[in-house]
């Protein structure tokens, strides 16, 4: 078998990233769009940690931790907006969320 | 092959650390079997102890003093029809108990029953443990949702909110214990479960007594949070029988229901193990530094055998006290055999203790020590398990909003305060 | 007051109080009739916002046996055992109420000794009923152990019943005009033994609950109902007294031999679940006081009054009520002069008290609904009849 | 004791980066990702995402990043995903589960994603030399300590990332406040 190199991890990360982008661009359900964003963030994290190992220092891992913090904040605020929106409009479909004001 | 098997004996590190997959697998199997047996014992003890708290007898019919009751129950549950409601989400309903069970059992890979009596010594041990045990909530939430019924859904919502909020206080209490591990000469702490116990050994004090009362407060917070975390009384909101019939597992039956029970009890043992490891000196016997002469080692190594001897004596007294009616003949014989079995184990343990004292072979001594470590660890965990039963017999149930109020407005500030004060005291001391 | 009765009447109107938002998580839950905490077959339809109760609707009748209709087809004597099946945890009280109502209709009076026996047995039954209430109420709130303690001690009372009349639950202890059975040898001793045995047990219950932090948090300020609301809804018994209204038929309209005994009516102040708990605990102690006086002063004499073999009350109607453990238990009997009642109507305390459930639980949580059902102390046999 | 065992004991840790585990975890992650974006039911998506997250945590372990793996399990799988499931249960999805899964613009979105994929492929194909084949063996046992040193500094010196860390905590605080205010019914 081929030894596992950084590129292998990058390919996995790229696949996850593209999947996330597809989810964000095509799904209607906001919850799944938010989950796809988590997928994208994870792909980035995987890249960072792989690079961290490639260069032999921990900066990449640190950045990954910061991104996890970011993801937690994003999920909290995103889901908060979602609940507030659902309470007012009773829908969680992105293409019905098209008014700037009502 | 014998060489391969023997290679690990006499080693002083865990099989995971030694990279020995064979022994790691053996350890995993032993732990899996041990935890399952412990859950079965716990089931019997809980029913018996609870019954005696409540002036009842508890199970008495299946086997002498109901000793075979858990086995009969397990058989019954396995043979029962596995009902999946037609409106339920079939796949998720099917997979939910497995999530909980997997999370509860995965935790055991890092629980240190002794300095080398663990599957692996992860250097993020406690982090891994908190993380994996928090996955158990997923099984509950998903089970409640998949049942497609109101009571399970409310139970699932309650338990998810409850577990997430108590995890915060729990984590902070754990951090204050981890801070204490760094108060040694080199100034580096550790997250490894084995390292935490060794730190207590080096500092010569269980962390519950460290910086009295700081360690005690953190321990109490953890002890409360772990009851909430495992959904046990008085925090058993998620399965509150009188309110939600059975909470998240209302729609479950048979084997799948018993998996939930197994997961719940396994999780109880797991969180108790965390508490024992962090604050009560893990596998260490009382006063390991003060009374460290070989003679003391020998005396303390007699304890496992004596405990089993005591249990055997209780069983023998029970045999003698059974009615002399011929109707009870089989039960009497059964109990006598059980007592003899306990006595045999006791003699075996005593023989090992004596052999370990006089035959100084490394493998033999290590075996003796291993039994010693496991005994003290299990004893400490057993105290917690008894407390779980005691809580259940004594207290009414909290209401959901009160539970959240306690979690966020009482436990969280106190644990934060303890963390800060511990850090300050630690800096001053070092 | 008017506002209160309006609220009680608009029981079925489960409108959301605030309509400014389309509420995302309004949930309608069917609690019962198969539910561990609805004390039998009560069905409560809860409308919830998350866990907050917006409104309730009680659906009753799952245990309806047509007791009042049966009465029209039975002679007065034959109907006597049926009343035991209404509030089956306080069968003696039911029988007392019925027998006294028929006696009043016929203008006969039970002899003093019969009255004393009636008081002793009824008060013992009150204690048994309160014990059952305490056990199940505590179990609803999550404390398992008191249930088993109360059942252990209730057994002593049931033993006395069994020795007296042969039955433990549906006793059928009294006859129209007095008692059928003379007390058995050792009755007084048994009762006195119980008087000595029971006070420490009450202390035991109280040690488990009265100052328990969790119990206090679960019961204080839960299910509050004011005295005025109680009166408007016709709520009686310990629920009414816990709201600060000193109304006890044993004092207000003394029946049997109650006017001869010295006892107090415990009342509460806040009308919350904790006060109802305290009132019932105090009532148990007061019952012991009554029993003690009765058993010490029990007169000799006949136990049956002068009643004909065939009971044929004169034409007329009568309403007689007694203080059952759960509240005012009334019998309204219309007689057409035949051997069977023309119409018999029971005023069951549980049925009337259940009306208060809705206004007591609005705005509380699901867990409190269970606590409030427990504290109302309803027996579905009596609600549905 | 045989020599193999001995060497494993001496080196402290056997190499964990075996191809088998890599392919298994990578496969799980990608399959989970595919399920996330294709499932009709949001709870199924969430479960698939949990599988992906755990697989990625396993990959972190293989990259000698145990602390990041632990954080991933605690924060993502134990925290964020529970939040997601909670919200999915709060919002009624019965209606949306019967509707179209994808929005009207889905061909455009798919095309854009494909373009991105092509970009990645070309970047990896052409710039392979940029990613050297070396894989450092990071000191695993002191991973947490080193991360802590970089975050908090040591011996009275500020760490490299202390300021960023504080900013991140501020971000979290703001996020908490925002979430609380937005989910409140009446402000």
C-alpha cells in the first residue's frame, strides 16, 4: 500500500469541503445548510491539522481549535436566528426566507 | 505463540502503551464481560437494597434470595417481542440504543483499574472520557425523537437540556482537579487518567482533601452533576415515571429496552470511576505512602480475600436461616453452593496474597498487586453505586426548571469559583 | 369572584393567552387514562407550550358504573354495599353518610354506642385514606419510600376492619339504624394499640418529607388556590381548609357523635400543595385524638335503633352530608314512600374538587400537574361513580 | 519478551498511521458527508454528520493531534450536534420532509461546486510538489502541554496566541448573548 501522506488528508478534506458546498448551495432546509457549513469547517480543520503534522509544529492544531470555537459560536447564533425565524414565519426553507423586512 | 502471550506479563505499562494489540483485545473482552456482570449484580443489589429501604423483601422467588432474578429478567427480555411502532422512524429507532451503549462502553478503554490495568493510557484520557460519555445523550435524544410520540419527545428534550447544562459544571469541577495534578516539582499537569492517580500518589494526598475544602467542594459538585448526567433520581427527569410514563424509552420493549438499561448502569459505573480516579485516589489503597512497608502491603493484600470470605459467611448464614421445609431444599442447596463458590474465590485470593508475599517472582507479585489495585478501585466505585441507590430511595424528584436553576445558578458559579480559587492557591503554593 | 367562576366555566376553552406570536411548540398531550400518575383512569388533555401548561381538560367517566341509577332499582338496604364502591379507599365514610341520610329521612336515630363505633371506624378510615394519599402523592413527586411506609402502617387499620366486619376495603360496616356487628372482643385493645403505635409513624413520614429541601421546592407555591376560589368552585375538605377557610362539617353541622369530642380543625394559610400536605398530616393527628376520646368514652348499650325489617321511608326528600376524608360527601335522596329510592344523588367530594385542577395548574409545568392531581386526592371510583 | 515487543515498549508508542485505518476513517467521513447532504430527514442528516465528525476525530488522532480530537468529540459531537438535534425537534419538520429536498437553483449550485472540485483537482495535480512527502512525528505525550504553552505562554511571558484566545472568548460571549436574545419570545 502507498504510505499515507499529507496529500491523502488533503484529498479527504477537499471531498468534505465540496460536499459541504453542494449542501449549502442546493438544500432548502436551513438546518441542513447549517450542518453543511459545519462540514466545510471540518474540512478546513482537517487541512490545518494535516499541515501541522507536515511542518512539525502545532500552529495548525491551534488554528483548528480556534475554528472549533468559531463553529460553536456560529451554530449557536445560526440556530438562534433559525428559531426566531421559525417562530415568526413557520418555515425553515431558504427559498422562502426572501424578505428583508415584513 | 506462548512466548507472544507471555511477553506482556510482567510489564508495567498498559497494553495500549506497549502497543500489544493481543493483550489490549483480551483486556477489552475482560472489561466488557466484567462490566456486564457488574451491571447484572448492580441490578440485583439495587432491587434488594431498595426493597430493604422500603420494608419489603425484594425478589425472593427466582433462586435463593432472588439471586437468579437478573438472569431470569435478561432471558425474559431477550425472548420478548421487539416492537417497533409503525409510525416510528425505523432505522433511527433501531440504532438509538446502540449509540447509548457504545458511548457507555467506549469510556471503559481509559478507566485505570491499576497502573497497568487499563486498556490504554491515553494522554487526553479525561478529555476523551468526558467527550465520549457526553455522546450518550445522543442515543437518548434520538430515541425520543424516533419514537414519534409525545412523552418520549419531552423526555428526550428534557434529558438533552439537562445533560448539556450539567456537563458544564462537571467539566469545570474536573478542570480544578486537573489543575491540582500540576502541583509537582516539574510543574506539568496531566490529562491522563493513570497520570492523575500517580499525581495523587506523588503529592501524598487524595485530591478530595487537597486544599481543604476546595477539593471537597469540587468533588461534591462533580458528585451531584454525575447523578444528573446519568439521569438518576433525584434528577431522573428524562424517565420520570409519574410524569412521562417512562420518558425516552416509553415505546421501547424487550432487548432494545434492556440495552438502554445496560447503557444507563454502565454509564453510572463509568462516571463513578471518573470520580474515584480524580478525587479518591483511584486504585490506591488507604495510606499508600504512610504504611508502605512490605508487611503493610501484605496486610492490605489480604483484604480482597477477606471480603469474599465475609460474603461467603453471609451466604452460609443465609443458608442456615432458610426454613427447614423440604420445599426450600433446592434453594438451600443452591445458596450453599453459591456460598462455597464465594469461599473458594476467597481462599484463592488469600492464596495469591500469601504467594505474592513469599514468592518474589515478578509475575506473581504483579498479579497480587493487580488484584489489590482492582479490589480497591472496585470497592470505591461500589460505594458510589450504593449512594445512587440510596438517593433513589430517599429523595423526591426535582422539577425540570428547578433542576436547570440549580445547574446554572448554583453549580456553575460555585464550580467556577472553586476553579479560580484553586488556581490562585496553586500559584501561591508552588 | 365572578371572574373566578368564569375562568372555571371556560374550562374547555383552551385558547393560548398570548396570540402575538405563532407559537412554534404548542403541544397537546393526552395524559391518561393509562398513566401511572393519574390515580386510576383519569384522562387529562394538556395543552403545553414546551413544558408550560396552557390549559387542561379533564375527561372522566372511564369508571362510570351508574351507581345513582342502580340505587333506583335496589331497596335501601340492598343499596348499602354499593356506596362502598365509590370512594373505595374510604368505604366506611361512604357507608356512614348513606346510613345517616336514610336514618334522617326515616326520622330514627342510631343509639349512642353505635354512634361511637361509627366515629371510631370512620376516623380510622380517614387515617387510612390520608395514608394512601400521602404514599401516592409522594410517589408522584418522586419519593418512592413513603408509599411503602404508609402501606405498612395502613395494614394495622385494615386488620382492625377485618376483625370487625370481615372485609378490609369495601367494609359495609354500618346498617341503617346503627351497626350490624357488636365490637369483637379486644376491639378496644386493638384500637388503643394503634393509638400508641401510630404517632411515631407520622413522625417518620414527616422526617422523610416535611423539611426535605426537594419536597419543599416541589410543593411550596405549587397549585395555589385561594379560599375565595375554593368557595366559588365548591371545593371542600383539606383543599379548602389549606386555603385558610375553617370549614369542617364535623364542627359546622355535627353528625354522629362528633359534637361530644374535643378536636381542632387544622387550617393552612397559602393554599399551596405544601399546606395541603401539612393540613392532612395534622388531620391524622386530630383523628387520633378523636379516636382516643371515643374509645375511652364508649358507652354500653344497644347498637341498633328502632328500625322496621323493611325499610320504607315516608314520602319526602333529604340532603345529608358528612366530612369524608376528601371533603363534603353528600347524599340527596328523594323517597316516594316505596322500598326503593325514587332518586338518589351523591355529591362526591373528588368530583367537585377535580374542577379546581384547571385553575390550579395553569402556568405550571407538567411535573406540577402530577403533583396537583395527587394533592387534590381524587379517587376515580368516586368521580365517575 | 520478544524483540518486537521490546522495541515497541521502548519507542513508547507504536506508529498509528496505518493505511487501513486511514482509508476506513476517510471512507466513513466521506460517506457520512454524502448522507448529510442527501437525506430528506434532518435527523438522519444530523446522525450522518455525527459519524463524519467522529471519523474526522479519528483522523486527528492519526495526525498526532489528540487534544484537537478530544475537543472535536466534546464540542462538536457532544455539544453542537446535541444543539442541532434539539433545534430540529423544536421546529416542526413534518411539513418540510414532504417537500422538495433541493431548492430551485440546485443545478447552478451543483455546477459551482463541481467547478470548485475541478479547481481542487487541478491544484492538487499541478501543485503536488508543494506538499512534500514528509510526515513529522509530533511529540504526542506532551501535545496538550505544548498547545497550552502556545496559548497561555510560560514563565510569565505571554503566549503567541494569548490575545487571539481572549478575542475568541469574547466572540463566544457575544454569541451566547446573541443566541439568548434571539430565542427569547419577548425582548
